[in-house]
C-alpha cells in the first residue's frame, strides 16, 4: 500500500475544542436569578426558643434572690432571673400553600416556642405537627391569617445525577437569606452518622451553620433535598454538605398531613448485614455488593415473602443496594399498603419476591412502668418488646424482653449508666421477659446487683452496688 493510500485511510483526528467568547448579550447575562426568584420566597427562617435555668450560683440561695430583687423566683435585675431563653436559628421550606414548613428535627428539638420569619421579614408563630428524630425531619404549620403562602414543589430525588447543578438556600450564621450554587457531588451517602435513615445527597454548594433545614433546589426550581449537615473541622463550609432527599421528606410530610404524631414506616422483619470483601469471597461474588440476610423473624413480611437466612438482597424495585442503610431507605420510602419487589440472589441464582409494606405489629402490650425504690434501675422507664417497639427503639431483639425507653436525669438508673435502648436480659440470675418480671426482681434492696444488658449488639454483664 502506498503512502498516499495510507494517508487516505488513516482516521481523521478530531480538532481540539476552541475557546469561545460569549456570542451575544443574552449569553453574557445568563444567571440563576430566575430560579432564585421562584424559590427564595418559600425558604424561611426558623427560630426555636427554649427556656434554660440560669447557672449563676447566687440564685441557689433564697436570700440572694430577695437581695437582688428576685423575690420568690422572679427576675433579678443585674444578675438575671432563674431562667433564660436560649434562641437557636435554622432554616425551613414551605412545602404546601397552606403554610406547612419542613425543617430539621435538630433545629426545633426541645423548643418551647417556634417562630417563622418569611422572606419578606414578616414573623409568625408556628405549631409543631410532627418531629421525627430518626430522619432528622420536622413539620411545622404557620399560625398566620394568610390563606396561601409561596411554596416549593417536591421533586423526585431519585432522578438526580452526579454533576447536576443545584442551589442551596438558607440563612447561614444568621446573616440573612443566602443562595449558594454547586453541583451534586455524590449520591446515596450512607456513612454520615446524622440519622437512622442515612441516604444523603452530597453537594459542594456552600452550606454553613444556620442552613440546616433549608432548601436544595434543582434548576427547575423544585425542592430535591433538605440541607442537614456539613463535613467541617472549622465550623465553616469545606465544600462537603449533605441533604436529606425529598423522597424521604415526602414520607414524613404525608404522615403529618394525615394527622399522625409519628411516621408510619413499613417493617421488613429481617436482620441484615453489610457484605465485606471477605463475605463476598465466601459467597463467590466478584465484589462486595448487596445486603446479606442474617435472620428472619417468623410471620414477618420478609418470612411471608419467602426470604431466607443467607439470601443476598441485591436490588429494591430494580435499584441496587450496597448496604443495610441504602436498603432501609429504599424500603422506607415506598408507600404503605402495597408491595415492593426485592431482587435476591440465592445459591448464585437471582429471583424476585414481593414484600408487603405493612407496619410492625404491637403483638405484646407495652405495659410501661417507671421503676422506683432502692435499686440501680430507679428512674428508668421500661416497656415490653414487640416488633413495633423494637422498630421504634432500633433494637435487635426477639419477641420477648424489656427495653429501657427513657432514663430520668440524676436518677439512680442514670448514675448506674443505663441508656435508652438497653435491653434488660437478667437481674441477679433471673431472666427478664416482661416489665412485671423486672419490677418484681427490683423490689427488695440488695447490697449488689448482677445485671445482664444487651446494648448495640453486645451483651454487658456487670455488678452494681446497691
């Protein structure tokens, strides 16, 4: 073949892209302003006010309270009264024209009064409709005379792709409403440690303290996330922010609209485990993916669907899952009452099963009691375990047992180190199956107490002085 023929058959090299200047005035003036104009009026400031005792030691003495003008507990000029108001600031998003506002649970946690400041500087009181610590979301209602409010449409967060442009709107550091722009840096972040249902949108749009509860919007002006957390060593933005996807927001919002004080969630009834490289090698799969089923409760939706111990769940409704957190998110964001399709791998063969979306049953009465008397359990509020209680408390137990629901401050139980979520297994050699058993076992004072407690997947055996 001649050199001329070679030249004719050689593939043409693509020309290098040429740098271009804007060709028209419209290209020069491209802006996010239209999106901001549509969305900013629906983003509000949330002020949470809570009373806290004064720390001044003079007010421990009635004489000093009278001397400084406090009377029998009134405010004392100069030193201040026995209580002061703590004021925390966050952001929120109006998601319904009637005045429903979504924010973070941690923004309003423990608040005695909640105020909403609109984009136009008007302020209103707000009532708490539902607060869900497991998702770190709360729903408020504005107590205003206005009939309709500017609101944002909820987008489908599953439609997001890495690289999509987004805007974060909120009130960082209390300086006033601020808009920052960035991209979706990553999806399905599950190791953030903010809430039980970890499945976050990661963005490099600047998010700072005060942005919590604010809006993450797409270029169509739809809400696609609630800004919740940042990764920072200084307290300021390092370009790594996390937002709760709107598909989870929708679940909490629908529960609030239905008048529920808690979020109704589907129950799977299976113990799940992350697939490590070692487990993947043992299963004969190329890479660690999917979620391994460690156990299945009898009569649970998982059992009724035919899921068995040792199955590998690889997808929910065709969407891949890589860990228990991502499976929990995909499962929890499905509407109650129907079914969801799981793709499972069993002995190297994939099959699909239908799992019913139904709440965990309260098959055992709670029989809640607060323990009293002279025992290290005094001050603990305990309840019987059922699938519903186990789901609420995030404990991994069978159908029998007693779990600590709460521990009073400065109580013997708090001094002994008991925590909410502890499962009491045995006291002085007596197995504890119900709250009545624990009450009976702690009636008589003892010089020493032998206690067995399950906590975070491990059993603690301890001897506590009486």
